[in-house]
């Protein structure tokens, strides 16, 4: 199939809620083993796109291919990790139990679950909190657990919806180091962010506005074609240009 080289490919992907178009004929291609940053103001359609990629939403028109398979495809989901914008955790379970539960859902062996839980507790720096109920954690800590849960089955593709919101700067930096590390191992990451310093660390960024992809390229390309000095300025220019048309 033509879509095989890409981790993600959408063809005229469209989502309408009634008469409102949340995503409009999107043709997006994300190569494997890259970090792709999806940017755009509130309501631009970022979460809608991620839900379409997962098959959680049905397109009004067009198609989404994930790791070469047309979505929805339940089998391919074992290769995909998803961190929702609103965390999906079991508040009455501990940190460790949450990660283990996601491991069980993905059918990992007991041994593998134990290994991965240890690794991920280290990565999110919550070893000391592993036996605490999630309901007792701060917002940022819950976010960290949610990220760990999305990665427990070592997926090839990670779809992370605002993974670093509410995370302190030091840990945010360590998340980005980790993203770089797993990318080198062949993992593809598509994430949404409102932070321009994070956008600058992506291999490629796409700017969504009112359901349209209005700019795409490497951070350097985006700055060059907009004739500005920073990504922030560049995106403000693209947003204004688009608003006039
Ligand atoms: N179930 C729904 N019914 C009607 N409209 C919806 C529904 N879900 C999303 N929308 C609308 O679709 C648009 C895109 O929403 P979406 O959540 O994809 O935006 P977003 O880019 O993720 O925004 P944010 O940065 O705030 O997370 C918004 O205008 C939103 O109100
Ligand atoms: Mg969103």
C-alpha cells in the first residue's frame, strides 16, 4: 500500500459536527521515526485529529492511515500509545497499579509489566509516589502517570495530546530528552503543544487553524519562509495571513 512509508497519512480527512467543520480535507503525512508537533489555537482541531487517527471518531469524509492500516483498525492499536488531553486514570488505584493495569490491557506478560513499570516510574520520576493513590497526586503528577500509561506497551507510534501541560521545566526537559531517545529507536511521536520552545525541538511542525493546515515544515523552514526570527512570530504571521483570506 502506498501509505506504508508513513507512520500517519490522512487523505482529505474531514470532520464535521453538524454544520460546523472541525477538520477540513486534511492531507497530512508523518514519516516514521520523527517528532511531529501539531500546533494551533484552542479549537483548531488538534484533539479531533488525534481521535480520528485512533478511530475514536469517525470521519465525515476522507481516510486516516496509521502505520499503513486504514483506521479504524483494532489490531494496530497495540502499536499505538495514546495520552488523552484529559487524563484517563483510575483515581482509586495507586500510581503503580495504574501503569500495571494499562500493561494488562495491552496483554503484556507479568514479567514485562514489572520491568516496564520500574522503567517508567523512573522516567516520570515518581518512584517515591508509586504506592500513593492517584487521587492524592497533584495535577502535574497525574499528567506524568498518564504519559507513563500511554507508553507501557512500547508502541511504535505515540499520539500525545498536550503531554507537557502542567509539567515543571526540569521534568519537561527530561521528557524531551526521552522523546529524542525513543525516536532514535524508531518510534514516531505526534504531539500537540502550545509551547514554542517545544515546537522548536520537533523535526517537523504543522499549524492548524480552524481545521486547516495553514503551515508546515521544519522549525527552521517555518522561520525562513515567514521571514521572521522566531517560531512565535512566524505563527502569528501565518495566523493573521490566514484570517484575512
Ligand atoms: N463532540 C463535539 N461536538 C461539537 N463540536 C465539537 C465536538 N468536539 C469538538 N468540537 C469542536 O471542534 C473544534 C475543534 O475542537 P478540538 O478539541 O479538536 O480543538 P483543539 O485544537 O484540540 O483545541 P485545544 O487547544 O483547546 O485542545 C472546537 O470548535 C470544538 O468546539
Ligand atoms: Mg485539544
